[in-house]
C-alpha cells in the first residue's frame, strides 16, 4: 500500500479513475470507498480508504495517486490495484471456555472470484470440544440494492461438559443446516 503525499488539507474529489482491474468491477472498488465524486476529503480519509480496500483481500496492492483538478482545491484521484487471482488459504486457532482449544487447519477463500465483490470460503475446524465444516457465501450489495445476501451450509458437533457433584458428564450436540439472509 502506498500513497503519494498530500498536504493536511481537504480537497473536493473531481474525478475517480481505476486502473489495473481486469477482473474486479470498477463499481465494486468505488462502492468500497467512503467517498464519491463531489465529496470533500482529507488525506486521512484517503489513507483510511486504502486500508479499507486492502482489508477486502481482493488486491495484492492498492495505491492512490492524486492529480490537480481543474481548479484549486479540486482533486482527480487515480486508484491503481494489483488483483489477487488465486484462492487464499488461511489458518486460525484459539481457545474459549465453551469450545476449549480449536484450530482451523484449512480455510480456503475464493473472495471476489467473479469480480463482483463476493466472499466465499470453505473451512474445517477441529478441536477438543468442537468440530465443524462450513461453506459460506456473501454477496454485498446484491442487485445494487444496498442489501447483502448471506448463505451458509454448516455441519457442527459441539461437546458440552456438565458437572453434577462428583460426576463429569459429556453431552454431544450435533447441528447442521442452511441459513440464508439479507
């Protein structure tokens, strides 16, 4: 991530152009900016928008280049992205009183697979008291309506430990399902 230095002033965005996006729709990039053409922005807001685009994990690199606008105080902004084309593999683990220890040795993310800003992942979690398989799909701003579409298919087994006086009892609770939401 890099930004060409601006002074600590505010500017009116006169135009925004996007370069380097062969897969990702320009609308996806523009929808994930906290400002639009005609808005007044500061250097901090531009820097925060770089962080926001980077957190999507759609791009290997995001840079902004400001250019002088048609009049003083106006700015033409050029956004250059280098896209990720392959799925990413992530690892996570943790501990909680309810689940004990757990790890997700494989979590494959097919984010932005069609260039429309969607998030898709498959993960397998194993642990002391929990095991699960999840397939998640999120499509933000479906049909340009401002609504997000979420779907999830899951299989989960959760073991609960109960103590009754000197007895230690284990209860296995299997869960599975499909959830769909807007």
